[in-house]
C-alpha cells in the first residue's frame, strides 16, 4: 500500500469549486486548504502506477493550477527500513529487553556530538 500527500494549487477565486470537486472525487481524500488556494489531499494505491493514475484524475479537475506530491509512504519500503533498524547493532540490546527496569539504565553519552558508533557503548546498567 502506498499513501502520498499532495499539495494542490488553485486560484483563490476558484477555491470553493476545486475543494468541492476534490471532496466528491473518489481518487483522493481532502484534508484542508488555506485562503491562498493551497489544498492538502492524500491518495492511496496498491502501486505507484495506481497513484499516478489518480494524480492524472486530480490534475484534470478544472481550475487546478498544479498538483505536486510532497510526501510518499510505501509499506514495503517501511518494512525494509524497520528490518535494518531492528537488526542494527546501533541500539543496545538492553533497550530491546522488555523485562529491563528503565530506572536502572543510565545514558552517559552526548547526542549533540552525534557519535552514533559510540552510542551503544554509552549505556550502563545500575543495580
């Protein structure tokens, strides 16, 4: 499943018409707009090609000046990233241990220095 946010631009005098058309359109979900003619919608699709087909429908609505994808979420992509994060040595094993008493974990690092390699070594267990 893919979900993408789209910023639609129209001329303010056509804003009400475009918002009404987007709300009636089955290709997207309307979320909000401002007085300058910017409208936020989302589209969903099982594939990129399905999302592109929905974009063409949106772009064909009268008085839309532009419709630009701002952010995209792909379930498969997220699953791949989560697998990498879950298998990385970056996070100390103790932070994955649900039986660990969090009051016994002391962080002795400095996130401002962003020493990610030393991050895992920055934790101590206090008894």
